[in-house]
C-alpha cells in the first residue's frame, strides 16, 4: 500500500516538473506579445497637398532626315569629275558629279549647225511666199524642217543635262561608292544626300490615345547620345490606323542646328495627353493591395487608420488619388508591411 502511494506521488511530481517550463514559456510569450502590441511603429508620413499632375505617355521613335535621296544617274556613262567630299555639306544647285558627254556635245554641234541653216532657209522662204514667188506648201516644208531641228537641239540639251548631277537641296553627302573613271548606270548608288536640319521624328501612338493626338502639339525628345531634351512639334498624322499593330503613325519635326540628332537613330518621345491642375499624389509604395481594391494608411491621433482609395493616373513614382484621401491628411509612406488597423505609429519624418 505504501508503495502504491509512493508510486502515485512520484507521478504527480513528474507531471508538475514537466509543466513548469511550459507555463514559464507561455508567460514569456504573453509578455512578448503584450510588449509587441504596445510597441509603436516608426514610419514616414506625407502631408497631402494638391499638386499639378499630367497624363504622359512614353514612346519609342525613329529619327529621319528632313529629306534624303540616293544620288543616281539617269543615263549610263563614265564619270569624269566628282565635285564633293565624303561627309561634306553641299548647297542646293551644286554640281556633284559629271558624266562624259563628248558624243552628245558633238551631236549638239551638228544639230545647231543644221538649225542655223534651217533658220536661214525659213527666213528667205517667208519673204518669197509673201511676194507669191513660192507656194505656201514649199514654205511649210521648210518651216517643218526648222521645227525638227529645234526639237533635236532641245532633246540633246536635255540629255546633256542628265550627265550632270546637282544637289536638289542643302544637305550632307555621305560615303560615296564610285570613283572617277567608273562606268555607272542608274542601278548604281553614287552616295546618299541627307538634309539633317530640321529633323523628322516618326513614332506610333496606341489606338487608345489616338483621339488625344493633334497637329501642332509640342512633344519632348531624348536621345541616348545626349542629356538635352528637345522640343518637337507634330505636323502630320496618318489618316488611318495600322491594322497590323493597331497604332497610329505620327510625324513631328525638331530643330537640329546643333547636329546632335542623327538620322536613323533611336529616340524616346514624351507626350502630355491630359493635364490636371489640382490632384492628390501619393508615392506608389504607400498603396496597399486589397481584396476590394486598394487602400492607404492614414496617420490620425497616433494610430494607423486604413482608408480605401480610388486611383487614377500613374507616373514612375506616384499615383493619383481620386477618392479616399483629402488635402491635409497624413499618409503613411513607409513600414507598410508592419501596418495593421489601429496600430500605434510614430512619424519620425514628414515629407
């Protein structure tokens, strides 16, 4: 009997000893939890003020010369003179290339000699027909011959003009692909002439913004080789949407007197499609995704108070708030992960 009591006594002592650490641990957890609940969260806050916000779109663009052509000959022949340097600027009307025209010049001399004789015959016959010494038919034959010689002269002069290649506009001549003495035809590209000022900017606008793009709008251009921002003006809009990309092709022009904008290069276009004068902006990181939409935490009387918001435009760093936040409210902008409704908050820095 004594052994039985002793046995049960040892069991009770063992159970008590095993329970003591758990009681102590639970007590520590409760204290820690209580301490955590009472601890204030340090965060940053933004005092809301209405500011101007713009709806901008950013697009990729391609730069094109205002005018650009491949210099080619209209008639085949041997190049006898090249009057430009590669990469040099030329003026409209400058003679760039001359092709051998010796045979055409010889033909022209012959035709002009025949033309002179035909003019003398026509002059004498005109006097004779007035005196009724020859018939009108004989005069008409001589007059027809004169007109034929004039036509032959005009034809040869036109062919001689084709042996001279002139600059049709001011621009820069690129690399040449011929040399003096080369025999060229219309299939051979002599060089490329480009008018670099002003410069054209080609880009495509998504269909959802098509009705906001107007001729005369000013846009901003940035290129990788410069930090400068260029102003450009839209002057042409394609009348239809490209069915393959569902975008609207647009063209603008910019001054390029500095020569920084290089035809054929890539550019970034910034277009302001809508502008609001009074709007509320909050940093993107202050927005908390919610099942019902989005919310932000407002700082009121030392507490974090959730507020559902309706958002509008987005920029790279901010979001426009349409509803849910008023001017003068303080929006918590950091430590968002730690926030919960009613949490104690200490604002250590106001923006």
